[in-house]
């Protein structure tokens, strides 16, 4: 492959999604995955790039050609790329070369312990991609209306681009409201209040902390382009990643939108669970990892 110029990606906003790639593996869910990808691409007026890393055979070509015809995928807005190589690095390389804005992958909602620690293709890509990644846990051949978006509202420079990306999708798919969740992981505050503080002092500290967190989230949301979409705020206490995963599952969310990781994760980061890892180890619903290209 030709050398890639990183300047082509620097400063590129995370949306609109103009080029959408789909990693295909010719599994029994291929038609459902392509159906879902086509609906998304049509709604967002995006082009499709179908990527298969593996042997190119006549049987595979015929099957894919029949599916493209059956699903009425516009061949003028769809390209197919057959490549050999290591799946993760090859897919990521192709996404860079083709300035992909969104990579769609079919993902199991729960993997066995061995696959989790070794790292499946979907999860490795989620940690290393330089574009946004949509993990579809249960793609369907039939249209399924999306209604509930849950978005991570952590204190991070990435959160405004992430929330704006969620709002962009909400407007495109007719979602009337989203819920922005801020996880409060405050063991340090609890320890501080436990040290020589009276009950009134502890109560005031908790109140001040809650007000500060509310103002912080209000400031983040105030800088986003909500338009006609109602943005609800929710504060939940617990471990980052783990808590929002459970919240999305309990609320029967259709889509959970989170920031991309700030750095590459090592094996120890997966053993001692990170916030994103809590989500990846047991996907509560479809998950969109937004790469804001800030870092």
C-alpha cells in the first residue's frame, strides 16, 4: 500500500459521515449487517466501502454480488475492497487510505473469557481506530426504528464532538431526545468527608460537589448544537464505563455513544478493567465510539 499522509485526517471533524466502511466476514449475519449498513448510508447520504480481509473466491464474489443486487445497494456509491493480511491492521489501514468517517462492525454482545483477553477483531479495532466505530450487536434485515440514545458526558475535550455527533445522528434518524449521562466516581470525596468533618460540613461538600458537576455538564451541553432535539441530563454514581453500560441496558437504549480511548490500551489495561473495556466486554446495545481526532 502507498504511504499515508496523516495531514489528510488532521482537523477533520467527526461528522458528517460521508464515507462508511463495513467489515464483512461472510458469516450467517452478512445480509443483516449489509442491510443495516445500507439503511444508515442511505439516511446519511454516504457512500459505502465494503472491506473483506481474506481469500477472494468465486463463491464469495457471487454471494456478495447477489446481496448487493437484492438489497438495491447503489453500485455507483459502493466499492468493494478485497485484501489479504492481518485483519485489524489491514482494515484500519484501508479506513485511513479511504478517509473513512465511520466503520461498521458486527459484534457479539458477550464474548467468552479467552476471546476477551486475546482481543477479538471488533474490540481491537475499537481501541485502535482513527475513525468512529459502530458496533452492531444484532443487525436486522428489517427496519428497526431507533428511539433511545444514551451519550457519555464525561469531562473531556472529546465530549462536545461526541455529543454533537450523537445529535447529528438523532436529527438524521428522527430521534426526538437523547440522554447525556455523567458518571460520578467519587471515592476521593467520600474519604475527604470521612476525615474530621461534621455532618453539616459533609452535607455542604456534597451539595457543592453536585452543583459543580451540574454546572460542568450544563456548560458542555450548552456548547452543543441541539437544534430541536431535547437533551436530558442524568448523573449516576459508580465506576466509569461500568455504570453507564448498566444504565443503557436498564433503559433499553438503542444506541450508546461514547468517546474514543485517549491512548492505546495494554494487556494490563484489559485485565484491570478500563472504562471502555467495561462496555466492550458486555455490549448493552449498539455502541458508537466517536473518534473526534483530537488525540
